C-alpha cells in the first residue's frame, strides 16, 4: 500500500497512523465495532430529571433484537481510569467526582452541581463507564481495528475541564478526540444534538487540528445560550470552528439539505483524517426538551451522508429525552452504519416492547404540524456564509496539511504501541468471551 506521512506544526517526529492518511476504499465494506457496557443503563439522575440512562438499555436491546450484533464486533469496554479522565479534566474536579456522594455533597465546593447536574449514586462509576467506552472506541479506530466505531452512551458534549454542565460530568468527546489526535492529523467534529456542542468547541477553540461544527437551536434563553455564527475560533484555531444556529420547527428537507451543503463544503476544505459525529436525538420531533420537527429518517440521513464520505468514523450518542424514540433512532442509525435494512415493524421479542406502543414501529410519525420559524431566505444564506468562512481556511497556515513525500512504513512510536496493547487486553469482544 502506498504510504505518506504528515508533518505536524512543531516539526516533531510524529508519524501518523496508516489510517490517518488513507480513506477507506469507497467500494469496500466498512468494518463496524460497537461499544456497550452492560451497567451503563442502570444509573438514575433522579425521578424529575429528563436524562434517563435506561434509554441505553432500551437501545441496546433493540439493536440486539434486530440481530445487528451478528454483523459487527461487540465490545465490553473498560472503564476510564482516573489518569485517563485527567488527560482533559482538572485533578481537583476528578477527585471531587470520586469522593462526592448524595450524602456528603454539602462538604464540597460546587463544581457547578445543580439541578441539571445532580449528585447521584454511582456518579463516578457512570462517568468512567461512558468515557471508557468512547476512549476504547477511539482507540479501536486508530489501531485500524474498525472503520466505524459506535458508543451510544457517549457524546456528553457540555462538560468543561473543571466543572459539570448540562447533564454532562466528564467530556468523553474531548477525551476521545484527544486520543485520536495522537494518531490522526485532523479531526472533524460534527454535532447534531439540538444543543450547542459548547464543551467540545471550547476545548479545541484555539487549534486547527480539530474543526468543530455544531447544528443547534439558538436563542437568548435556550441552553447553553452559545453557538452564534460569530463564534469561529481564535488564534491558530480561527476559522476552524463553525456554528449553524437554527430556530424551532426546522423540518426534514431543510435540515438534511443544509447539513449536506455545509458538511460537504467543510469536508472538501478541511480534508479530515477522521470524523467524530455526535448524534444527540433531542433534535427529533416530539422530543421533551427540543423543538425541531425532524423524523428519525432525516436524522439517519445525516449519519448516512457522513458514512458515505468513507473516512474513519466515531459515532456517539448525546441528548434525547423521549426514550423510546432515542432507542428507535440509534437502532436505525446502527442499521445504516451496517448497511442493514430494518423492517419498520419492531421485533416482538424486544424486551420493553410495551414502551414502543401504540404503533410498535421503528418510524412513528414525529412530525408535528409545528410552525417552521426558519425562513427560506435565512436557510439559504447559511451555506453561503459558511462558504465565505471556509475560504479563509484555505489560506490558514495549517501546517499539518503539508504532506511528506516518500514511502515511509507505518510506524507507531513505542509508547503508542504499548498503550494500544494495554487497551486491547482490557477491551473484551463479547462474542469471543461467550465462546
Ligand atoms: F427540565 C429539567 C428538569 C430537571 C432538571 C433539568 C431540566 C432541564 C431542562 N433543560 N435543564 C435544562 C437545561 N438547563 C437550563 C439551565 C437551568 N437553568 C437555570 C438554565 O436550561 C440543560 C439542558 C442540557 C442538554 C443536554 C444535552 O441534550 O445537550 C446532552 N448532550 O449530551 C448529553 C446531554
Ligand atoms: Ca448541536
């Protein structure tokens, strides 16, 4: 195989992973790996809280009921260690998460603990599980173990280096991207959760090695109240951050065509070596916190489009508060990533079958006759504005775009090799374990 390497900005000796320089052959079947920890659905934020980890059990059950586990490698990922979490988060904050319980929470400084981010039983364990799954998924991708890796328990995009935010305690997206940056020159992060991906944007605001693009609802009161188009990055990262602010009621056709226009332009200009896609399902119609008018098919069409780019892909979950619809959406998208067609009638043997009534279908009508507050002319302007911004990116001194000629072999430095081996030992392929 022909091989080339990229020289990072500071002229160090990083040699990128083989998959960093090669896109998957457009005609070859993409190998999919799926990461699910059996305990992740057993945590409770509280009765009044909209975030229900049980949706992950529901999703996993539906994926299995459709037999999709037969078509991919299923891994039980190891929990993230303290040190792994401290790769992004501050030591004091991680120590707080380790020690705090519902009983002793008054003894500690706040770290933004409030009704959005309450202290619950097993909180640190929950963080280790969902972050461990995203790191393992990133690792599997980088070590050429799969072309597409899925972790529906990840995508908690609001957490900050030193505090919790918006139902997110540790930022598994940032941790996974940091891991990918050891192997790939350019990471493209795309966020279709209805909320702005502020935590990920903030973490990579000043670098050109990660480009962040978030589609979200934006107004003066909607959480987290950031994500205006004027937020474009700073320093070396200027123009490597894009925001697509939208209003309530956006429908299938407008969203999908906007998504494809924007992302194809970003892809052509940025030429990412790997993509991380956050698939928050609160952008679906009838979500409890959201206000868009999108169907599961349209949400899935965005995933299909990214898959068709044939670039190594890490797929994560995110928000989503009408839990049967979250399970339907992420199961449908698992099917898309596997090129598997799923019958709309749900398999009757699905555990929690009664959650899916009255229609018991994968595609219930989600489209409310809600007014679309996004005017045609506003929507038409967005890809043009994005294009104008991307033109600046062409002129940016993005050093890692420079290619070194030559047929250098695929070499990973020793520490990365060791790291790869140690994680491989811990990540259990469920089918092999059963056998
Ligand atoms: F409705 C609630 C009931 C109980 C507790 C919280 C909420 C709630 C709804 N929406 N909280 C919110 C948002 N917070 C606020 C702030 C609280 N105010 C004083 C302002 O509006 C937070 C929404 C978080 C969305 C998380 C996410 O969907 O983006 C996500 N992504 O990955 C995981 C979750
Ligand atoms: Ca978003």
